[in-house]
């Protein structure tokens, strides 16, 4: 049986080869990014000088525990590389992200980076985005109005799906690091991800959505046959 966690760590280890002393790094969130932060901690302890900006409180806590020096986007303006996982990656290196609920900070940090390296096991590679439910971060105020507007955006983009308010394991509404809620929508194949992204971004109650368009520069995919490094076309 394939050890998915071992594949995630292999992808993370390959991404670490791109890190050089002096770099400013965006640190992603999720089980794959966690391997990267873990390995980065080893590199820091071996003397490599980097500074990181975490994309969630969970990653901040992990990075601190690993001894990775941290800063914020208020203290520095640009990052060299963000290394993060993804829920789906298509051949254009557009992504669905937010399965871990950190999409807002992840997108802010990736947007401030010269490059974004996406690390994943190769089950995340898809011809078309949409099998994974699209996470949409919303303001709790006026939720029904926001959902109606989201439904109109889906119709314009030729997709549809049930909107589910994300809950935590304890049954309470999941609250993001920014104090918002997440609606997950299983849309099936999304024909035109950039168009849907634009329509969702125009809705006032939508804080951010999990379509990452034009942000991924490189994907490092680990599978049973080895590692594939794919550059954005
Ligand atoms: O977007 C994310 C968190 O918001 C993660 O990168 C995504 O959910 C992938 O997670 P994992 O590496 O655990 O499969």
C-alpha cells in the first residue's frame, strides 16, 4: 500500500532543495506543508539563515517549536518563495486550496511571493478542478444574501452544487484564523476557473475563495513512480 504521508514528505524534501540562505519564505498550512516546516527547522539548526511568514496560527506554532525565525508582511514587503500544499492542482497550475481553512492568509502570502512552489502527493493532480469541494470564506453577517449571490455566480459560470457551512469535529461552526466562516461547495468540473474566481471575488460577503489562479509557479508531485517537477506553462 502506498504511504501517502511518506510521499508528502518526499515532495517537501524536494522543495527544500530550492531554499537558499538569505531567503524570505512563505510557510504553508496542512499536512504536506507541515513536513516542509519540519525539514526547514532541521536546515535552520544546521545554520541556514532564512526567515518565514506563516500562513496560519497552526503553522506559526509549529515553526516556533521548530526554531524557524518568523516575521510578518508588515515588516517585509516581498517574499522569495512560498511553499504550500494544495487540494487540487491542474495542468495550468491553478489550484483549489483551503481544505485546512487557511486559504485567506495562504493567498495573501502567495501573492506577496516571487514564486509559489506547490508540494503534494500526486493524487492531487487533476485534469480539471472541482472534484474537491471549493472552500469559500465568508463574513457571517448577511450569510443568506451572500449565498444567494454565490448561487448566481455559479449559474453564470455554468456550475452548481450544494453549499455546506463547514463545521469542526465538535459540531460547532468552523471559524477561520480571521474570524470568518467557510462554505464548501462540491461543484464538479469547473470549466473556466478564472471566470468563476472573478465572479466570486466580486461578491461583498465573500472574503476570499479557494481558487488560486496564476499563483502557482512550480508543482512538486510525489508518487509511487518518483517525483515530478512541473513548471507553470
Ligand atoms: O489549502 C490548504 C490549507 O488551507 C492545504 O494546503 C490543503 O488543504 C492541502 O492540505 P494537505 O497537505 O494536508 O493535503
